[in-house]
C-alpha cells in the first residue's frame, strides 16, 4: 500500500491537461485560463473622481472660498473644461477630473449660489481622485495561466477589456455506481433488499462544482459481463470514468475487473488512508479511471482528495491547489490515529474543530454536517484540545 502523499505525487506527475479552446466571456465562468490575461487598457483609464462633488485646485480649498462653476464632468460624457484659479467643475463618481484640478470636495461639504460654489466645510486629507493606472497599467498581466475563473476573477477578466479567453476544455466525466442492492432514490422502500443509491448524487455534485461535464451516468448490477459493457460505453463517452463501489476484495467486487478487458493499467490501487483505503486510479484506452469505495463517507472523502485533484490537473491547474491544508485548533481531544493516515470528519465550532461523532465510513446522515477533514498522520498520538491539526475544507 502506498501513502497518501505518494498517491498524490503519482497523480500530479501523470495527469496532463486536456486541450484548450477560445470562448466568449459569457461562457467561461468556472473554467481555467490556459493563457494569461493582459490589460488592454489602464484602470482607471484617466484620473477620475471617486465621489460626487466639485473639482478644484487644492490651493483654492479653504472654508468659505467662493468658486466660479465653469462646467461639469459625467462618467461617459465629453471631456470637461480645465479648472483655473478660483474655478470649479461639477464632477460625478467615475467621471474624468478636469485638467488643473487636484482635489474633489464632496457635494455634502459645498453650497451653491448664483452659479458659484461655496466651500462650507473641509474634512479629511483625501483628494477623492483615483489616479490613472492606480488599479492596473495597460499591458499588465492581470490573471496568470492556471487561474480558475471564479466570480472575482471574472470581474478582473472583463476589466482587462477582453471579449474572449483561452481556457482548458472541461473534462467529460462518466459515472458508474455498482451494487445489486442499489435502487434509485424514492424506490428503495419497495424492495426489502434495496438501499437508495446515494453516492453518485454526491459525486455528481462534486464533478459539477469542479468544472467536470457529466456526460454518462449508469447504475450497474454486480455482473462482470454487464459491467464490462458499461465500462466500454463509459470509455467511449468520457475523458474520465468514475466508478463507485466494488473496489474491495470481495468475490463480487468488479470495479477493476470490468476495465481489465479494456486494457486497464493501474497507476495506484489501495492507499494507506482511513477512510478510503480501496481507492484506485488507472488508465484504460487513454482515459482516466478513478475507483471510489462504495461506503458513502469513504466515497466522498476520496472524491474530495483524489477526484478534485484529478479534475484540476486535467484543467491545467496544480492539483496541490485543491489540497490547501490549514492549521486549525481542536475543540475536542482526539484518539491516537492508528496504522493508517486518517481523515477525520469535523465540524467548525467557535472554539475549533469538533469530530462529527460517528466516524464510521458508512455514515450518510451526519455527513452533511461535516465542514472539514482533519488530517492525522499514521501512528499520530492522541491530540488534546487546542492542539492544531491540518484541516481541509470538506462540503
Ligand atoms: N475483507 C475485507 N473487506 C473489506 C475491506 C478489506 O480490506 N478487506 N475493505 C473495507 C473498506 S476499507 C471499504 S471502504 C469497503 C469498500 O468496499 P467496496 O468499494 O467494494 O464497496 P461495496 O462493497 O460495493 O460497498 C460498501 C458499502 O457501501 C454501500 N454502497 C455502495 N455503493 C453505494 C452507493 N452508490 N450508494 C449508497 N451506498 C452504497 C454498500 O451497500 C455497502 O454497504 O470495503 C470494506 N471491506
Ligand atoms: O477505507 Mo474504508 O473507508 O475505511 O471503510
């Protein structure tokens, strides 16, 4: 059995990004940039007012000063006239600051009278002017290749004045759940031997969150011939096949055998982690195949640890970016870790991380309460309240 770090290193070393495509801005949210984004324009494009008020020369700024109003400047409007000594121009937020002016007095501090503006009071030292290029200069690199276009990055991208972006293709994902006992949710109660097929719904949601495109989804009974046929269909349809259940050593555990006829070459099988020891990754017909254990908590923990990293790498991201461990204090003591590296399911409370209670790998009820995984290394001794542990967002 290999360690968690060894398995992650194998994944990061072997998975190459899919192709790239150029898409309009309206279609790239959630995608990963394949080329850096540079600014076509400076921001602001020119010196602009940060407030609604009056632009003037700071040497004229004195309480009681009476200034001649010589024009106005609105965002998107024509350039304003220059401001000379004793003069002022009405300015609005985002509008160009007139030549000659180096201060905006907000309108709440001014009074108007017969075409003149009187400064009633002055407050603070700010000029209320955003200088040209103070946000970014024309030509500056605003977003690097590999950056996921999250909501904030979308603003930066559009501000660069790009109409389109070069992004990595979305991985097409096939998902197969195996197990004779599995029934579509809503139908299990009618068959005493059935349980609701829950895992694929969580995995499908995670695939969507991580930018994957779920193109094929099936549930298969524990019959090798049927499953081998499904494996072939899935490999035809997708870049990645995720298979849940049947990963262990039982006589009816067919997850790997069903890909054998398609030339499966394992990258790793079995990782010394708890939960999720039977997780495996391989390639068949040039596609990636990820096997997740059937136990629902094990499946979701291994999806968080390996599926997110796999989808990130296929989309040109550093998979390590998905494993952003944070050191957080424990709100409750924890027992020794045992002989497998453990990813305990935790809740964040006001005083720190608290185990969810039932740490069984079959848990489905309290799974949704979980917000963090706490990483405990193999043979780690008991940990006491207040001690910091490595934690990863989960859920
Ligand atoms: N003799 C051994 N037995 C087991 C070992 C072992 O090393 N030796 N490993 C255990 C570990 S650890 C895990 S984890 C499980 C994983 O087994 P499988 O991947 O083969 O999972 P299944 O047997 O198919 O199912 C386990 C459990 O989860 C339920 N399940 C499966 N799929 C779903 C689904 N899509 N939705 C809801 N529930 C699902 C299934 O009914 C079982 O109860 O193996 C241990 N055994
Ligand atoms: O690896 Mo299993 O998830 O411990 O039951």
